[in-house]
C-alpha cells in the first residue's frame, strides 16, 4: 500500500510563488511516475505536470509551461511543484498522484494511469 501526501498549499497574491510537495510512503517503489493534477470549482480535473523517477523526464500542461517546475528527490520519494507567477486561474485543489510504472509521455497526462492519489491541497490566488 502506498500513501500519497501533499503539502504546501495556501492563499497568495497574483504574481507570487508557492511550492507544493508530495511524498510517497508505505511500500518502497524502485520506479514511479508522479503527477500533479488540479480541479477548480465547477471544472473537471486537469493535468498540470508529471515526472519520472528513473530519468527525471518531465511533462507540463501548456497553461503552466514556463511558470511551474516539477522536480524530484529520489532519496525522499518526494516530488516538488514550484509555482511562480501565479494567476487567479491557477486557483484549484491540487492533487498528487503516483504509479509504480514508468509512464510514456502521453500517458503521464492521463489521470486514469495513476493508481494512488493524495487528498489534495488548496491553492488560492487572489488579485
């Protein structure tokens, strides 16, 4: 059993930065892909960013490219999402998800490819 726990959400001003973290615990995984998804009120969940443990390859949604950076610390089984130049449209509940598989680039963006999910952390950007 793998547990996924997010941290780091909060309320910030537009243009500010915020860093989310996501830590895996429980069963030790030699490989994984971890992704961030978000869901705003009244909208469907959407992909934000993902990263592979093995080679550190990343994938981003077009809406966050150049503003968000996903990184990993394999020793801590932790993934970070550095969010810069935040906009009001970034307001959402952010969910971390993981799978023990090394996903293809296309699959990294699909929520149905991840088996374990965190409870979510709220990010609110005000103007």
